[in-house]
C-alpha cells in the first residue's frame, strides 16, 4: 500500500462522519481520552470499559482498515519490557503477508510513578522527551526511524497524560487513539 493511500485512510479516520439523524441523543466523548464513570444506584462509580482494538480508535478507521483486507492482532501494552496492566496494544495490517506496512495503536491506564519511571527509562535509552498541550511526548530517536515516520520525522511515540498513556507508530497517529468510555 502506498504511503499516500495509507495517509488518506488515517486522515479519513480523523474527520467527522456526516451527521445521521437519530431518535436518541448522542453522547459526545470527552477530548482527554478518558471518561468519568457514572455512579450506580448505590453511588459507586461504574468502571470504564476495558480497552479493545475496536474501541481505542474511531470505528470508521477500523472499518477502513478492514475494507483493505487488514486484520488486527492485540497484545498487552508495553513500554519497553514493562507490561502496563489494563492496557492494550493493537497492530493493524495484512496478516497474510510479511510486511512492515502496519499501523500500531495502544492505550493503557497508568499511575504517575509508573509514568515517570517509563519516561526516564525511555529517555535513558535514547528516546526524546517533549512537553506539549496534550501531555508529555516521548518519541524514538529520529535516527532510528529510517523513513517510516510521519511528515515531521516522528516514529513510534508515547503520549503520557493524566492517568493514561497512548502509543502509535507515529506522533501524528496519536490523534486517532482514545481511551475506553
């Protein structure tokens, strides 16, 4: 698949679908990638749904990948060798052939101490740390990317937010990742 076609698919997932009339009100997701659980009848909050490969990216993006004949494989969310409980990492691609043309997306809940240690460990391994309005980005060293990064030269990138972490194969693709609701 060409880079242009793949970029078109990713951008299609970023655009809002045409509104469809419904009888029920639609509940918007919040922009932070997490949701506040609604209290149950006894006052305790409902736990957020577990993340899945179909819920951490827009449905339209997953549908686009499937229309190309792609499938998804999932594994536990990892930062280096450290597995982050409650998270998921998804690799979308044509599993019938050997290829490096895949899309990687992941999301996990993370506490502040684990996030700080993960950031330190990645930076000590040569990754680059940047502060941004959405949180802290930690991206692989640009000399490792070898042409597979986004238009700004970013390859695999983690975004650490308040109680969560995302990963994608490029920094631009992080916009597609959302936590479970």
